[in-house]
C-alpha cells in the first residue's frame, strides 16, 4: 500500500483539482463519492461528474450509498436538537462520525494507505504528533470544522489544497484543460439544506414525520410572559430578527427552555460571556493548559477571541475568554488554536457571564 490514496470526490472544483495534484505528486489515486443526502432514484449529477473526471484521469472510482446512515445520525439529530432548544452543527458531526470513518473504510477496503479531501487546510507533524494547521486562503480556510479528527486519522490524511487560494485552484483546473471544473460554483452552507432556511427544512421534516411542535411563551428573565412564539425549534440564541414581538426596544433570545417551551428574551448585554464549557472534546496537544493565550474560534469565518483552558475534568473542558464575547449556542463548537495550529476543540455545553 505504498503511495496510494483514497480521495473523497464530490464532483466539484476542489476535490477534482486535488485528484490532479495528488497524481502529479506521484500518488496512485483512487476516488470515492458518497451519496449522503440526495433523494434521487437515478444517479445524481454530482456522482456522474465525479465518475467522468475519474475516467478522464484514469482513476478507479467507487460510489458508496450512506444515505440512511446520514439521515439517522445527521438529519434526525439536526431536527431533534432544534426541538430540544439546541443549535446543532451538522458539518462537524458529519466529519467526526460519517465522512472520515467512511473514507477510512473505503481506503482500507481498496488498499490505500492514505486518505485525502479537498479541504483548504493542512496537516503537520511535530514531536511525533499530527496537527491540523490553518490553510493559506483566509476566505476558504476550513480547519474550524475538523478539530474532531484523531491521531489515527490525521496520520493518514492529506490536504492537497492547503497551500493555495481558491483562485489559484480554479486557474490550475483551467490550465490543465478542465474548464468545466474551473467554473463550477462552490457549495455553500449545510449540504442537505440546499441553500434554504433551516426553519423551512425542519418544518417539512416535522410534518413528514408527524412530529407536533408546541407553541409557547416568550418570557423575560423573571419569567414574565411577553408574548407567544411559534415553537422552540424556530429560534436560536442571539436571534433578534423575526421574533414577531414589538416592545419598542431591541430584544434578543438569551435563553431557551425546551422543557417548558419557553423562549427567554433580554438585552444584548445578557449575551456576553467569559466562560465556555465544552463537552466531548478532543485535545490534540496534551500540554494545551500551559498556553496562557490561545485563539478561540466559536464561529466559522469570524475573527477569533483570546482565551485559555482553565480546567479539563473528565469529559468537560472549561475555557476562560480574556474579553467578553457574544455567546454561541449549546450544540455549536469551539476550536482552539495557537499560531494557526489546532490544539483542541469540543462541543459547547454551557456559557457563563463570569
């Protein structure tokens, strides 16, 4: 299994150019395309595109249908968490539990030592440990979603695009005679939403599965009823627009009580936190607590805030932010960096002001 790599191929620009670059670097490339969320009976276009590219490049190509697994472990979790008042991050969950495990399975099945994807990030090895590093292109950098990959996976992972910008990747495709690949549109947001608002998606899911959504009360911090809402799943922490309530001042969702079907409203100042507790975390650097200043990212494409790890206790890890930050909802994730290198990450469990 020398120099052989199993590449996740979506039929898009990034994975297509990844295949070209890996071949040029001397790898024996094989490709796998996962059917995860499409509902078509026939072969969908993205699979056809991947197969055509593989044929043109002389790459063995496989298609794996994991739609039922994806529906059970990603889409059902997504809709249930909103019902419970939690704001999910399906992309991180998918990377940790679906995409990489199946990619490793395909690599092992078809005799590949390495695995690869078209993410704009990098892997480095320091003192015998593997780390994910930020990609070169700040507009496409995707390491934020990958903190959950463990050492056994990182030791086999190649990210061919980590040193390039998206414009450079498009130019590479064009120069190699793949004009259609060069001009493909990027996919945006959560894949199975297909660009639609999540509220429309989960409403359809609830209707199809005959799940009732209870309306409830908007309340203030003291529990005083301010009005009625349409159901807990349709609101997220920090939300201001679309509340359908007018009290002549700006109100934000500062809390969600799924058990009581209550949405708690308050001032923006109620959203500022200094402490974040993570659960089900993964620590890549065992000495993460020695760093007095880490870059803490709790939102994709947003500037990090500074903080440090104050406590690691079993399944929990507590982060202290050096300046107050607008909270991110439980169910989202935090990724901890030092000099652009991921040291740890986890799922947000709770936020505290002090």
